[in-house]
């Protein structure tokens, strides 16, 4: 596939996933507002509301995987193992595959837990009250769900560990590499949104939405929403610029 065709597919991927993300984030906000669940964020009863976020990420992941057939193997990684010798039974191969799947799921759960604890620690360092650990846990779960969880879905827990510990991860498919960079940009938007929303907490407006962690949770989703809007507009602009340049030549 030539560079121009790859660029066209990447443009379509960025536009489609940005539009889908904007629609899902908008639906989440509308649900919070019209169901009067906004002020429940951070409470125990809000856990069901926050389940919408991982479901949205799973939906986006399967959409991208099915529509664009992304390859998630490493460029420099070892080649995939060939089929087992004829002497090995199919049952043994299925058992090994099952054990590998369970190890992957366990590793993903451990990574998700560690990321949540790390976010909670950062929240405490930045001033979160120690006696409001349930609210801090709710915020940490939200941040992990919209930053680390999509990357785990895309490249698996082992490659996510490598990505978090070093910036040397290079995937086999250029399209998957581009999508991974998009997810990393989303992480920046989420963290900036959650941090920037903290400015409303000390204001003496006495509004119910100023109560911790409502501004931070809303800010994290708002940061994701804003980054998706930026990705959409920048992708459309670059695509239009390239088309005009191609016609001029």
C-alpha cells in the first residue's frame, strides 16, 4: 500500500473515531445532566454511572478493530510462532491458548489496578483529602478508564507496560502506530482537563458542582472531548490542505 493510500485510511480513521468519541462523550454528559446524576459522582452510587465509560471505550475499540483491521504486533518483535507439530494434540494447543488468555487478562487487571493506585497517589499529592478516599478512588478509576484502558485494549498489557516504561514502542502497522499516537494525545487532554478543572474548587461560589471530585471527573471527560474535537478539526484541515496542494500540482 502506497503512502497516499495509507494517509487516506489514517484520515478516515481519525475522523471516524473522533466523531464517535464526541458523540459518546456528549451522550455521557447529557445523561448526567438529565438524570440528575452529576452530583452523585464520587459517591458509591455513582459506580454504575461510571461503567458507561469502559463500555464506551470497548465500543470504540471493536469499531476500530473491525472497520480498519489494525495489526498490533511489534515491528521489531519476534515472528509469530508457527503451527504446532502434528504430534501435539489440538486439545493441548487450546489449553495453552486458554492459559495465555487468562494470563493476559490477569496482567491487564493488575496493570489497571496499578494505574488506578498511581492516579490516586497523584491526586493525594496534589491536595485530595485523605479522608475522602472513596471520591479519590472514583476519580482515579475515571482517569485510568479513559487513558490506560484504551491502550490496553489496543496493544495488550505487556506492550502497555513497555510503552509506560519507555518511549521505544514501535508497532508493525503504521496505521496502528498512528492510532496509538492518537490515544496518547487523548491522555494528555484528559490529564490537562482534570487538572485544569481544579481551579473552580477554591472559589467561593458555593455551587454543588464545585464539590470534589465533580469538577475533576467532568474536567477529565471534558478534556477528552476537547482533544477529540481538536483531532477532528486538525485532521479535516490537514486533509483539505493536502487536497488543495495536490490539485495545484
